[in-house]
């Protein structure tokens, strides 16, 4: 079970990173 919890936490971090990258890409495109 702990492994699953850790995996979920990792997924959330990845999602946050992806969101930040997406925002940056959008900003670059707008520029």
C-alpha cells in the first residue's frame, strides 16, 4: 500500500511539472 501512495504522490508532481511546462510553452508561443 505505501508503494501505491508514493506512486500517487509522484503522479501529482509530474502533473504539476507538465502544467508548468505547458504554461511556459504557451507563453513562448504567444511571444
